[in-house]
C-alpha cells in the first residue's frame, strides 16, 4: 500500500571523496552542516550513492559510504536522510536483505531510494528495483523511493509498475526544461486513475550551475539541457548562476501550472541537488525562492 509522503522539499547532497583524509571529511561535514542549518524548510537530506563501473559492470565506490555520511550529518543537523542504493551491485536478494537490515539496525535509517544499474549490457547479481521495493515494503515504517528519468521510453509505465511494487515516491533526474516531465506526469496520472491506484509523490530535481564544468558534468550524467538554454548559460560566466536559477524557476512554475490546469492528481515536491560544493549557496537561494 502506497503511503502519502508528506514531505515537500528534499535537499540532495553528495558525500566527500572516499580517498579524503578523516580530517578533510570532518572539515567538509562541519561546513556542510553549518550551511544546511541555514536553509529553511528542508524535510529530508537525500544522499546519492556515487559509483562508477568497470567494463565488466563491477562497482567502484568513489565517495564516502552514504550511510555513514547520513548518520554523521544527522548528528550535526538532526535532519534525517534518505539513502540511495544501487541494488544491482549487491549479492543477490540475500545480500540486499543483509544491507537493508544493517542500514536499519546500525544506522537507524528507514528511508531509501533504490536505483537500478547504469546499463542493461551486463548481468548484475543484485535484485531488480521492483523486487527490492517488494522486499523492503515488508518491513514496517520503511519508505521506498525510486528514480524517474523523463528521457526514457515508456517512463510513465515504468513508474506505474514501480508504484505497484511499493514505491512511495520518486526523485527525477536533474531538470532544465519541463516538457518531458509534464508528459510523464500526465501519462502516469492517467494510468493511476484508470487502475484506481494512488499515485506516488514525484520530487522534481533541480541543480543550479555556475561553471562550464558544471554543465559538462551534468550532460555527462545524461541530463538534458536544451540547446538554447545551454548557449544562454555559457554566454557569460558571471551571469551563469543567476541564469540557471531563472531557468529552474521557470521550469518549476510551468510544471505547477500544468498540474493545476490539467487536474493532475500526482503530488509533486522539490529535490534541490548540490552536486557541486561550490554551488551550495545557489542551492540555498533556490530552496528559499521556490514555493510549494
């Protein structure tokens, strides 16, 4: 049964490099905690798992363990975290259950985003996202989220199937335009109404940018930035951050208007993403500026 996830704003923040010294990690944690406490209205911190794969599909974890990072941030901010996990890399359903039990018992975390593999080229040992949802939802008071990528074909149907498997909410890929997510919301809404299933909450992902590298990295991640928007952002480095904030505000307002004007029953929220530490002040500005 789908729960209504009442939170409105998630704040996604990346853990420091796994190769950093303990002293550096502590310094980063203290700085992040201090800045996070200055941001209003954050319901949950959203901690992604940063993982690369080699040619065989085996994982390389580049950053500090998200569970440890989330636990330490909670100690400093008292804000709970949602922990992301690429379940495909775990050792079968048994390995997933062990990871889940350890996360709940040792780190006191019961809010998750389960993520699939980067590609379908390899055969992965872990469970599918659908199976992970089903297993986790057997545990009382666990909240389960998945990822929504508007660019994928048949994404509304995939979101619908994941909802039926137990997903309480979804976080989207970073957005710089609104047309594709509006299409997914409309199709997903129709599927839910047809089958009389309560829709999960969709948290729209937004990330300000302030350097050319930011733009290049987001595109490498698969984020779609419209050509006109990209040219506008790159035209003037000094104005890039403000222009990206304007683009995000415009997209958010457009989706809200679409939802209201078309009687879309899918609840939406915000996932403000701090992919780059130097953009944290702009994330704060964005969180303060957008209204729900």
